[in-house]
């Protein structure tokens, strides 16, 4: 795990070179101790261990196959402590996706995830970013304070993807990141198709009979 003090410029994924994976930036947001680092470590390294609070930001990469496409997720794990709150805004820039993480045993962390969504919306149009709400620590179900229904209802009201996970038990972790990667690829393909259609329409308009000619001839 590479600890970073300041964000570095990262390649963005609108068009990868032929044969190269598309690159997408994904940020993990949420309060302290909800398990953001554990989720990132479990997904990127297949490992779980007790982790000290993140200082500033931690960075991971992971290749994901989405059908015939290959995607490289560049995962920015932001610090949840209040003292790093303003710094974390720097990592929003250029994000293609975000995981809003809360701890199902903490109602307060669920409220903070909703606040993070508002912060994200100030920086980026939510329609341009794939956002998933993640309720972590399902292995502590007996201590649950946030029901599945509460999480699902809030996600639906904001048009977010939703899943509950356990980084400790490796439950639904890969599925969460894979679902985000699939949605990123789907949106990228949809955007490319719209651009192609606009290009064809413009070409057809230029070639249509009666199209404007130079010098009025």
C-alpha cells in the first residue's frame, strides 16, 4: 500500500490505446473506521488485516475484466478523520466513480456517508460519476444499527448502486468493485456510441443534396 500525501495527475479513461486497459479513477469516501482501507486492501491484494487510520490518502490499482474489456481501477482511499476532510476534496478531481462507505453498526457513519455525497456533488456532477453506497461490516450483524432497507432506500432515492459487504469475511467485496467497473464500461460505451451517431449525422448533413456550397455555386 502506497501512502500519498498529495494527489498526482492520473491518466483518465475516455479512450485507452488499442490493446491497453481503460483507466478509471475511483475514490473511497466515508467516515473514520468504516472499513474503507480494509475494502481496498481486500479487493486489490486479497488480504485483510487490522489497519491504522489512513493518513491523507492511500493508493491501490487493480485490473478488472469486464467481458471483452479490460479495466484498470486506480483506487484512492481517503482518510475519514475530520482533520483530513478539506484535503480529501483534492482527490475528488477527475474521479470517474466513488464508493460511499458506512458501517452498518453505526447510524452516525450512515449519516456521514450522506454528507459525503453532498460534498462530492459540490465538486462533480453526480450524473457524470458512478456512485455506489456500501454498507460494510455485515459480519457484525448482531450490532446492526442501519437496516438493509434503509441503505437500499437511500441509494434508490439518489440513483446510487448499493451493496452490503464484509471486508473481514470477503463478502461481496469483489462483486462491489466489479459492479462499478461494469457500469463504468457501460457508460463509456454508451458515450462512444452517441459520439459516433453524432458524427454520422453531421457527415450525412454535410453530404445531403442542397447542402451549402462554397461561394454560393
